[in-house]
C-alpha cells in the first residue's frame, strides 16, 4: 500500500488501493465496507509499526511519550514515557508509567522491548510523540478515533560535537569542576564522559542552575546560612546539583532539603548524601503541603512537581516570604477541568474547539495566573523557557524574586481580576492561599 501526504502532512492517501480516497483510521466504526476496513486495519498496523520501529532504532531513538486519553476511554496512566538507558553497559529501554502523582519505571533489554511497546500501543492514549535523532513522529487520535500521523525532521539539528563542546563551556557544572559529584550521582562515566542516557538530565539541571544563578540572589548569603528546599525532588539530580553548586562551587553555607512522597527514593538519597559526607543535604518523605521546615527556606525550587504540587510549592514560598521561588511546572489538569465546565469566552471558541489548543491554553493560563499571583504577592516574576522544546514540552520556568510587600500594585490586581472574569475560573493557587490573598482582590 502506498501512502502519500496530501496538502497537510496529517492526511494520507491510499492511492494504490482506492484512488484519491483520503482515509483515517477509525477502529470503532462498524459501517465501512470490507475493503475499507482492511485498509483501515493496515493503517493501524502502519502507525504501530512506525512507532515500534522508531523506538527500537538503536542509536537513533531519543524519547517517546504517550499521553492524553481517547474520547470515551479510561486509562490507568496519565502518560507513559519510554527512553533508552544503559545498564551495566547494555542498552535497555526504560518504561515510566505516570499516574499523576508518582511513576513506576521498568527496564527491559532492547531486544525484549517490542512486546512492552505493543502493550503501550494497545492502551487508548490520544497522543504519541516519538523523538529520534533523524526526525519526530507524532500520532494524534481525534475525538472520532481517527489516527492523524505527522512525520517531521527535527526542528533543530542533531547535536554536533562542536556545538556540544561550546555548550559545555556555558555549563555551571562540568566534568572539569564537578567530576566527583557527577560521578557520584551517575551522570559521568569513570573515564570522565557524560553518559549517553544522562545527557538530557545533565543539560536540564545545568539550565536550571543557570537560571537560578542569573537572579544574582546568592551574593547576599555570603557569610550566613542559606536554606533551600526542592519540592517533588524525585530522583534528586537537581537537589544534589543545587547543593553541590551552592556549597562547593559558590562556597556558601548551604542547607538543602529534598521533599518527595516516595519513601524508597528518599532512603536512597539519604544514603548517597551520607556516603558523600554531605551532611547539610537532607531529605524528607511526605506531601509538599504537609512540609513544615525547622528553618524557613530562603529559596524554594520545584522541577516538574506534578499538577497542583507546583501550586503547593508556590504557596509555601509565598507564605514563608522566601527570597527566591523557582518552579518549572509539570502537566496541568486542574484549571482545564474548570474551563471545561464554563462556557468558552465567545472570542476564544474557535481556539478552544481544538483539543490540543484547549489543553495548551489551560497550561498557559495556569502559569499566567501563577505568575500574576506571585506579582501581586510582591514577587518580581518572569516566565522563561528553560530547556529547548525538543527536550520536553514542559520547558517553562516561573522565576520569582521577592522585591516588595504584597498587594501594593493596583495594576497587577486589576489585570488579575480581569483575566479571571474573562475566563470565569478560580486558579488553584488562589484557592489554597485563601484570605491571605483574597484580601487584595476586594
Ligand atoms: C515528574 S517528577 C520530577 C522529579 C524531579 N524534580 C525531577 O525533575 O527529576 C515529580 C515528583 O514529584 C513528586 N510529587 C508529586 N506530587 C507530590 C506531592 N504532592 N508531594 C510530594 N511529592 C510529590 C513525585 O513523587 C515525583 O517524584
């Protein structure tokens, strides 16, 4: 069967079987004639084959993400991410299953991964994105169950060794200045190279540090203790990196705490910190919202704390009057739920009619409201791109520096009220801040 693109890459024509007949995959429909169903089945196989082949392409595959739920279906997982990792020198695929709060990861040798990929393919996910060095494949299942397939060359060139070298120079933590640390957390090989499956994490933590550092907040802490909390620390590469950077490179009296729900992970991090002799790096198991520090943190960070966990982190930072609050938000569902239950503003109907734009608008608004609240609470705030889009779609960072007392800027308050009125929603952060914030809206 020949498959050709029509004017849009999302459409296929099957010209060897049905001339000029544009089809979609519709797995649920019983109405099509037999020939048509046959083609449709081939289409399904076609995109399954494409997805599977790309994920199994040794050396080329970068990352695959399955997300969203098809209309009318139910899914245990919010998303599944597959990525290559090296275990004892052997290439494996790591399957991470996220349920919105925590994730479960399983590793399979590459040659035993096909069946696992098929299991994920059989789940009713709405969006599939497979990233490889040579190009990206995107599959979106429409509300009517049609599979829209888009294949694209990467928007940026694959990393050229020279470029990588130049980028290296800008990194705050490098093999030169942070070798013992990078080795201890498993980013660096014994012979001083960044492990292939750790490149992404390495770049991510370096970018996070760079954007923290850019705020010039740390000079004030020379000669006095600096307390930092990392909420939803997960695998804690960032927590260890922040500690190493502040303590060993900037030579500050830094005390860093990582907080996460996952007991097992936290136990492992405690052991690692002890082995390294980093006694001012500690970890706590628990919900962000329940966290009660012995000493109020000066700096709050959160990297991809799931959904409203980012708001819980912001809430603490605001309540504590922390000097610096830096969050890279994760997936966001709470505001979308609200948006789905109120009529769309008339002028926005044509935007919100597209599922993907509805979701993105939900994300954009969530972060806009978060930044607006931070401003009203006296934080100079910006939203900046944190890593390139080809790393992750969750590439925004909200950076806030306490510069003035809360509730002083009438214009910010007016803008916030207008935005709320337009969208007819109440941001989660406003709800959890309660009267402390509501007083400024009166
Ligand atoms: C996507 S991971 C990010 C981990 C880490 N910050 C990183 O970027 O590598 C999110 C982490 O937040 C934790 N988490 C989610 N909600 C939480 C909550 N309410 N309280 C504490 N931890 C939470 C999860 O257990 C998970 O480890």
